[in-house]
């Protein structure tokens, strides 16, 4: 009885992560080089192409919001499961960085076979990409011990990942479903200061019809994008035309200046509360960096699979 009470109290006092069994330094004794090996692969990839780092940060979001952070987004189609998450519209063909995860998994498997989950590798890699693309300003530890899932269903992506045409209430409720607050949503949207978007993600609701997108950006985008993008003709543009390869608070400045691509980005100004957050993040970069780090840890903790429910995959693209 006293014991039980002590556990309940320490769970209330510790980070939620501790209660899910996630732990910083989880592989300290079983695979001490795991995090360094992942970091080395991410560094190599980001040096060659900063876009792969943007892809990996987005990958954590898309993994965690669908079936929890369990690497379900990494599974390739098979005869037994021809329509995994990877083929869902929010992921196909735009999600990138899978080869970096494969390379990190390869390095880790050579050092300690069968020990480190793909879900943990995705979380470590997103942390490392954030660090590198922010020029070391976004820095945090990742509690680990996730297991990899076996369920991966393309249509689930549409249920849980808000699209770029979403209004503010859809964004807030979509994040709330995953235990994240409106502020977490605003803070994590700062990731739209890096990477790219396909024209099809914003042309229909931002260029083809009346929208609040600023005239200078609109005319630039009309030159880069077809009037009606198709699968065969769907170029990409950078999300942040000021500092396209730096993870920074420029996104919030862009929101205020009507220089953002998506309805969902612009929608952050549609309530007093979130508008205030946008202005604060635009003004105080160091405070946003800290909040971003905390929100990434929180996102990386969604619906973690405990023992018995998951496995440590041998190959991140296939269930064991
Ligand atoms: C708030 C709801 C969100 C919506 C509606 C949204 C939507 C999108 C869309 C439509 C794209 C462009 C995909 C393409 O056409 O290539 C994109 C890109 C991106 N998103 Fe989000 N996103 C959201 C939240 C997030 C979060 C929480 C993160 C991570 C913390 C994130 C990180 C990124 C990154 C890094 C890219 C660039 C990817 C690349 O260059 O490959 N987004 N997002
Ligand atoms: C999944 O989505 C596709 C395309 O929207 C639809 O045709 C199909 O019926 C859906 N499948 C299920 C099981 O909901
Ligand atoms: C937001 O979008 C949802 C889904 O499209 C819609 O049902 C809702 O009425 C919209 N809310 C507002 C305030 O426009």
C-alpha cells in the first residue's frame, strides 16, 4: 500500500516519460555507442543535403501522430500489408529521410544487433537534425526505450495528421487528441522554418483562390508553381524564403508578414491566444528554442508501446 502510493507520487512528480518507462541513456549498458552512431549518420546526411534533416524532423511528427512513436511510418508495403502509412497521402511522395534511418540502423545493428528500436532511432535522429539545423541552438536529451509497432495503415494518416488547409480549431483538436496543447502546436509549427513543400500542398487554397498570402510571395510562388499541380508536375519550393536551411524563429516573423505557404500556418493568427504566442516566438528566439526542444520531447512520448506490444525490428522497413 505504502509502496503503491510512493510509485503514484513519484510518477506524478517525475516527467511523464519516466512513467512510460522511457529513460535518458536507456542504451548506456546495452549499446553505449547507439546515440553517437545515429548522430554520425545524421551529420553525414545533413552535410550532404540539409533537406534530409528537415525530412527527419517531419518524420518524427508523422510517426508519433499515427499509432504513437513506434516507427510504423517506416514500414514498406508487403503482400500482407500493401497499404502501410508510408503510402498515405500526407507521406507519399513527400516524406523523406528514410535512407538516413536505414544507415543509422545499419551502423547500430553492426555494433549491437537486435537491441536498438527503429522508433528510438527516429527520435534520436530528429533530435540530432534539430541540433544541426539550428546551429546547435536547439539541444535536448531524448528519453528512450520505445518498441516498434506492427500495425501500419495508410488511411490512419488521414485521420490523425492535420492537412495544410486546416483551420485553427482542427489544428488544436488534432494536437489535443495526441495530448499536445495549442501552445505545443504553435511551438512545433516553427519547424516550417526549414525544408520544402510541394506546390500541390498550397496552390489550390492559397494561390488559385483569394487568400491572405502576401502579394510579393504570391507572385513569386506563381512563377515557381503550375496553376494546377498534378502528380506528374508538382515542383517544390522552400518554406522559409529568408533562412531556408536554418531551424529558427523566422517562421513566426513570416506568419506575421503573411509570408507563409499554408492556410494552417496563417491560421495561427486567427485567435487572440495563438496570435500572442506567434508574436512572442517572433520576438524571443531563445525562449522559442527552449520551448521547441521541450515540445519535441513531449511529441516523442506519444502512445509509447511497452513490452509485449512491440518488438525491436531487425530491418526498419519490415516487421520481424
Ligand atoms: C500543425 C500542423 C501541420 C501541418 C498542417 C503541416 C503540414 C505540412 C505540409 C503540407 C508540408 C509540405 C509537404 C510537401 O508538400 O512536401 C510540411 C512540411 C514540413 N513540416 Fe509540417 N505540418 C504541421 C506540423 C508540423 C510539425 C509538428 C512538424 C515537426 C515538428 C513539422 C515539420 C515539417 C517539416 C520539417 C517540413 C519540411 C519537410 C521536408 O522538407 O521534407 N510540421 N508540413
Ligand atoms: C482508405 O482510403 C481509400 C481512399 O480514400 C478508400 O477508397 C478506402 O475505402 C479506405 N479504406 C478503408 C478501410 O477505410
Ligand atoms: C474548421 O474546419 C472544420 C473541418 O473542415 C469545420 O467543420 C469547422 O466548422 C471549421 N471551423 C471554423 C471555426 O471555421
